[in-house]
C-alpha cells in the first residue's frame, strides 16, 4: 500500500508550493492515473515516492517503508521495489537492449543464472525478442520505451511508476505502451501513471487522482479526465 498523508512540498527559492497537503492511499494491485495540467505537481508526487526528494511536511509510506525517513544508504534497497519509466526513456546508449536489461539485474546483485532467465522473459513480454542485440539508437521511440518498461519490470518490483511515458510517442506506440502497462497490472503489480493525456485516462476507466496547483481536487474510482 502507498500512503501520502498531508504531504506538502515547497520550492522556497521560487516561492512555489508544488504539493499542498496531498493525501491519498493506493492499494496493492491498483492501476491509478495521476492527472493534471503541466505544473500541477504530478512529477513531484513521483519524485517524493521514489525518494529522489523529501517532503517539507507530511508522511509517505510504501509497504513497510516510511519513505520520507529513508537515508541515502537505504535507497538502493528501497528502489528495488519500484520500477520507473520516464518520458525520455533514459536508456544506456552504449549498451545493447540485452545489456541495458542485464545491467539492471547486475547492479541489483542478481546472479548470471537469473540474467539468462529473466532478460529473455521480459523481452518477450514487451515483444522485442528480435531486438536484443540492437542499440537504443537503432530502435523507434515506441521500441525504446518498451525496452524501458522491460527494464523497469526486470527486478520484479511491486510497483511500476510511469511518468508521462507516452509524451514522446505517436498514438499507435502510445497504445502499445498502455497495453503493456495494463498487462503488467493484470499480472499483479501496482501501476501509477502520471499523465496529461486525456484520451488514455478516459479509455482506461480506472481510478483517477486529479491535481490542480498542487492539491488533490478529485479522486474517483472510475474517473475521467475533466480538466479543460
Ligand atoms: P507536473 O509534473 O504536473 O508538470 P511538477 O511536479 O513538475 O508538475 O511541478 C509542480 C510545481 O513545482 C511547478 O510549479 C514547478 O515549476 C515546480 N517545481 C518542480 N520542480 C522544481 C524544482 N526543482 N525547483 C523549483 N520548482 C520546481
């Protein structure tokens, strides 16, 4: 379970309140979209949840962790529970697709036996078995994002966070990515999707948390994207 309890984040030097007493709970296995205009606070939710930044007030829990209290030395272990997908893919350009995935296992200290087993599994899941030896520059945007999803999945995290994962993709590739996220959710992982894409959210028909100016203004079980 994820809990945000009265979470406030200010960027003082700019006088900006990025999140203002934000509270919500997400149960294991949910598919939740966080929506809002640019600047509403979506990425700040992601940054605080993955421990990249700390709240000024409030508490954040994920499973047995109180995230706001984690020390830098706790982070590698904590982050292994979470797979993150970003708009700009963030792949290692000098490594092949296979190496991008095996590297994620190596840094987590996994044995070679698991690398040989897990890499082909996730490649098959995202439909890129035949691209294992290619470099990211040899792939389309949609294929790169599918590699990033495979990498996020490979350590079998409890939670997948996708921050504007389709921001750089055309409609066809957008739907490929969303279908994979739905599949991941059906297989049991919690999925948190931050997006400003109305069509995706309205088609998903899942829970929607709407942010406006750093505040939760709606939280609906089968929500729609209502911002103009
Ligand atoms: P979104 O992801 O919904 O576009 P963000 O969470 O990125 O919104 O930003 C929320 C607000 O916080 C915005 O006003 C943004 O300008 C501000 N903000 C985000 N990160 C920083 C930062 N590192 N320094 C100063 N202001 C920031």
